[in-house]
C-alpha cells in the first residue's frame, strides 16, 4: 500500500511539474539607439513624420517615457551605449569616455590590442568589449537561458555595436570604410559569417559611392544590415528570446557637422522615419507582430549651434582647453615652482601630474585648491569638482552626483570641469552641434517602448537611462545586469 501511495505521490509530482506555466517572453528584444537624438526631435519633426512612417508607428502604438534623463557625466557616445545596456553608469561600468586612460595610456573605449580585425586588415578591427567591466542585458539574457539566447550588435561605429552587444555576444559588426564593409574582430570569431560576406558584396557599390557616415545611405545600410542579421543569425525564430542591438551613427555625424536645425540633419531624420518603418515591417514578417519587444532611445542629445544661440542672445560659449591649461600651468609654476602641474585633459577631465608634484615636494592639496580657484575665476566655468573630495564644497547635487557617477579613479582625472550652461569644451568650426555636459539638451533622451506587452501611453515621471535595462530584465524575468542601478518603469 505504501509503495502505491509513493507511486501516486510521485506521479502527482510529475503532473505538477509538467503543468508549470512557461515563462512568457518575447521572441526578440530589439534595442535601437539613435546617436545624438534629442528627446524633442520626436516633436520638432512632427510635420515631417510620415503617416505611415516609423516614428508615427512608434508614438501612436508605443509607450513613451517622456522625462528620461542621463544621470551621469560626461554625456558621450561610448558612455551612453554602455549605460543603456548595462543599466549603470561609467563609475561602475568603467566606460568613462570615448577615449579614456587605461593603464596610464589614452585609448579608445573599445580598443583592444590583443585581437585583430576580421574582414579588414586595418586597426578598426582591433576592438572588443573588454574595457567594459560589467555585464549587459544581453549577457544576462544568455546567462538566464543557459546561453541559448543569441545576441548581436550592429552599427557603423565600433563602440556602438560592441558595447551594447556585451561580452558574451554571438557577434558585433561595425563599419570600416576602407574595406568598405561591415567587419568584426577575433574576439568574436575567426571568419566573417557568410551572411555578412554576402551583405558586403551585395552593397559594395553603395558603400563605395557614398560616405555612409554623412549620408542618408548610412541610415539605410545600418537598418538593412540589422534586417540581414535577423535572417543570418536566426534571431527571434524560436521560443528562446534573442537580442538585437542596433545603433544609427549618421545622425551624430551630421549633427556634429551641421547642427540641430539644419537641412542636412532634417534629411537624415526623414530617412530614419522611412527606414524605421521598413524595419518594423521586416520584424512583423520575420518575427511576427506582438512577438518582439522594441525600444528606441539615444546615447545623448545635442546642443544648438553656439553661433546660432549667440545670434539669438542665448547663453553659449566654448572653452579652448589648451589655452586654459597653459594659463593654469603658468600660474602654478609661478606660485609653487612646478612646471606642468596639469599634465593633460580629456574633455572635462583634468589630470594632475602627481609624480611632478611629489618630486617638487609641494602641498598637493594646496596646488589643487589653487587650480580650482584659477579655473572658477573664468566666466565660462561654474565649478571644478575635486574627485577626491567631491562633496566637500557647495556644489548642487544635480551636478556633483552626475560627475561622481562618471568617476572611475584609474581612468579619470582628479578634477572635473563643470562649465556654465551653454558652454562646451573644444572649438567649433561654426556650423556644428556638440554634447557632453549635464544640461537638458545633452541629457534629455527619447525613450519609447513598443510591441510585446507594451500598452500605448505616455508618462512624464522622471526616469533615468539606467532604467532601460532594468525594465527589459523585469519584463523578461531575467536578472538585471550585475551593476544595474535602475528601476523597472511601470507602464500604466
Ligand atoms: Zn553619440
């Protein structure tokens, strides 16, 4: 009798196991980052968006988080792409700039001398995600599905393909105009997949005839490459969710060259509207309506051209770091006898020559105080943050918190310049836009979710860029990236 009872209980147990509901998940997660897209472009271009275009479909069917901000400094491309997919800031993920100090040398964010190019012989292939210190949402998707999920990154820019795809990606593909064609590195594979070879061959003519970085064809080619990846890598074709990270770079190049309200940029966004609509149709057809979860966002915004702003009596100015550095070093030498107390700068990060200061036997803190005081006397600079004592002075939390969230000691300078609103580091050729600071132009980004389990709606409660990965993780019931500090966004 006991035996029968045991058997019955065992069978009941098995029945219970087989009756477990499956975890509902989309077949494919699609992340689209539009490089340098300001939040207000969704509305600035309202009259340009086609009734059957991609942006109307997104806004009319998706859920817009209309008050999404970047919560760290500096607002640059590598930092933005890393933050979207790691759900955390440069202080945690280590991607503190497009160029950063690694082991005492300035290198590009994805530069990796231990790998070589695949599909190219140029240095553009020497790239990997190794400088990023934490997992991405794609990595977590892999870990959460016994590595069965497939994860792919596509962009013209290396960093915009590599950082979003993460460490465990099946592949990341970026553009080398010298080939011309999409390439990858030995970090991922030893040979280009057949579908990439074919794509490059089929599009050779367009790639040879157009500068994809600065032409509408750059937008089209990136979306077409992403569509080819769906077939080539069999994304969204089974019940295990995959991830496709796409980033459009041409918007950023043309913004830098021609600024926010130029005809040139209008033309690029017009193309984006057309190509996004086509890409939606590809997803509908290959993955199925309602089977994919898509989000569209940006890595940072962009300011209006400074001459344009000046003409209209709005605050705007630039800082030539070189002359400022020369002035500071001259004054410090006069007072403390140290020849070059500032050894260099990278955008808003300023580096002390600690060896020179130690050799001269000067009071390092006194030198720092003097440098800060000299810089803050400049009309274009609001505050200089001393990363070793960031909260020691009366600097608003909105600013100092953002700077600290971008501070990874081994890769950053000791001092961080916060210019006044409208003031930017570097010189301009007079035509372009730029970004990098904490103001609304640079930090207010679009964020629209669309598709699987996303209702139509809009919210204006404050969200951070770090909330994107947290939201995707929550919706998929997978662990958020390891250093994620965001919160899942409720759709209501
Ligand atoms: Zn960018």
